[in-house]
């Protein structure tokens, strides 16, 4: 397989684009996909103060790396969830990354605040991922408001969002479907939220991190065992293998055509 | 595993219902699901003349067997598609079934009419399944009109319909989504179409056929190789295994809540 752009030996083969790329041109391809997402969905521009939510995983670190490289005004925001060794390791990765690239970051420590995830889990009868999601959203917003950020950016990739769309679609959960978008506009005290990696798969983000020496935590969160999102990801990957492009088409056509149809509370009369 | 109803040894375990059944009570369960579908979706009643579309496969023969057993006024309608040995074998199964149960049937022979599927396939540049679908719909309607049937009943089961829904959803194909329903009302020259097996899976229909000595063609149609519906069925089965009930919920909630949202050509303004 040869690089589509220069004809040199390809390092990666992207079946859904029917193309191979060498490192240089994969990087070009990758950044172009991020630019496309930012422009197409009108996410932000160079005048915005962007808070990048980072976990220490590949997606958030790649996002921060890229937005910084592209010249945007970024600050990292890390929440120490207090999930034992997993949280310690991820904080180490975040600190190493921040130091290496001389970036600004804000750290919130749930243990110091008295409610790490394991404590919340004992009090709230819901799956840890659900509790953690609520806690994260709360602190993302709070920190963004306190520090006057314009934008909250998260590293969700195409696999994450297509899986979430699959879950909401299998249940035809109208309230959640209505809110699915790569951009959520600002509303009252809630800052504008964006997902610039939405055009890139988990595999592509991982390859980008690897090729560009971005060191991240590879452990899965121990609390995420049994998360249904993995089932949806597996099903989508199976279909993607047979029909390359399925995930992107499923997600982008939803956003383009179908999302609007779920936006009214009342059912439409024909 | 014991039968939920009588406590005897269960012959079949239905995880999505969290229940096992002996033969007698599986039959009871099965017929109850068909009754529920007929009532819930107001499919037909004892005054209707029902044309049952039969292929020689398990679904259509089980459907005919049941509707006849339940006392409905049924006639079978078989289209000989002219697909070599497959069509010959399926006709044999249909004839044997019709004779055994002393039922009325109408046979349309595409070869005698000059356009068996392989001939049509040479002239029309589309997948054989698509051509075959169009030909079947045309003759179903024509025969139903010529013979004054009130209802056209097909043996589509939950797996068929959930897979079709998955395919249309992955593409967000609004025109097809708008038309997905276990009942399509009569319109001009088009007779009312119903799918009474919609609450039953492929596995359950197969088990019913086996337990009740209904002999059907087990060969897959040779033209269906590479049909995308198999990919959707596999993905849904994978999710069903992890989360029993997924297929039924996906399909029935679509019909209950979401279908209506796709019924207008124009997109709704918020």
C-alpha cells in the first residue's frame, strides 16, 4: 500500500477513505479532518478562549496537542476522579504532557472536594459511568464559568459518538436524540460545547498519538467494565468492517437530516 | 430450565422473555404473540379474505399454518421465481404443505410469464434481491386485486424487520423510515399489507416449525449471497445476546414513537 499523496510506503490504510498514508500525509489528513469539523459545525475561532477537557487518554491529549499546534488559545482542564491507581496514572500522563509542551492546565481534585467517584457510587444507585458523566459535566461548566472560557472542547471521537447514537437510537430515546450534536450552543450558564475529533475514528486518533509521540494512558477505566457503549462500538465495528464508512455516514447523516426531527417534544401530526 | 407455565422440562429458553417453555406452552405463547400483533396493529378480522404470501420458507408456512388454525379465511399465494433448483425445491415444499393441510393456493410462474428472476437480473442493473422484491410486490398486488382479497399477509419476522430498520436507520433514509410499519394501509389499487409474525424472532419461528412438524425449505436463496440484511442481522444478534430484548424494543419503540417523525417530506422547523 502506498501513500495516496506522495506514493511512498503507507504506514496506515484507511479503508473508509480507500486510501493509505505515510506519516507526513496522515498528519495532514488528520489535521484537515479537525479543521473541517471546526469550520463545518462553526465550533470556534482564534478569538475564543478554549478549555480542553483532558482525561490523560489518547483522544483528549491528541485534541489538546492539535488545537495548540493550530494556534488556538487553549487551557487544559483535568478532573482527578479519585479512582485509585487509574486516576494516579492518568494524572502522571497529563502532567508529563503539560510539562513537555509547556501548556496551562487547571486541575480539580474530587478527593480533596470530598466526593471521589467511588464515594459518589456508594451513595447513588446508578452505573459509575453515569455518575462520573454528571460530575464531569458539572465541573466542566463550573470551571469554564469561573475562568471565563468561551468554549468547552472534549475529545469525543467518531466511535464514541456513533456508539452513543446507536444506544439512543436502539431505544428511540427522543430527548437524548434531540441533544446529539458535535456542537451544543451556549445556554444560560452552560458554555458552548464542541467535539472537534468527530470526523476521526478511535483507530485514527490512536495512530495519530502513536506517530506523534503523544504518551497517554492505555488502561481502560476500571469502572467502565460492562459499559453498554462497548457493545454498541463492537456492533458498529462489525458493520464498518463489512461496509467501510458506515459509522461516519450513520453519524453525519443523523446530524444533517434526522436530528431536527427529534427536536420537538410533541409528536408531529401528519 | 423449566416451563414457566407448567413446570415441566422446558424445550426452549427465551432469554428476552426470561422464560422457558415446554412444547405445549411454547405453542400457546407463540399464538398469543401473533394474536397480540393482529389486535394491537388492527391487522384484520374474521370477515377478511386473507392472501398469505408463501415462499416455502419457515416464516410464510408457519404464518399460513397458524392463520388457518386460528380460523381465518386464507389462501396461499406462491410465486415461482424461476431460480433453478432453489425454486423447484421450494415449490415442492409448498405443494406438500398445501396438500397435507388441504389448503387453497394460487401459483404465479415467472418463467411461464417470460421473466424469471435470472432474466430480469440480466436486464436490470440492480441486486437480485431488489429486483425480486419489486417483482413480488407487483404480483402480490395484482393477484390480490384480481381475486378480491382484502388483506395481503407476509411472514416477515422480528429479525427481518429489525434488520431492515437498522439498514434504513444507518442511512437515515427518511422515505423508507416513513414507510416502515407492521401494517401498511390500503391505498388506491394497493391492498392492506400486514406482518403478523412481527413479535416473533427467526429462532422462535424456526422452533415453532420444528415442534409442529412444518417442513420447509432450509436453503437460502442463492441470489441472496452478500445481501446486506445479513450484516444487520448479525449486528443485531450480537447486541441481542448481550442485551436480550434489544431487537423487539428497537422495532416496537420505532413504530410507537419515532415512525411518525419521519412521515413528513419536509423537515420540521424547531
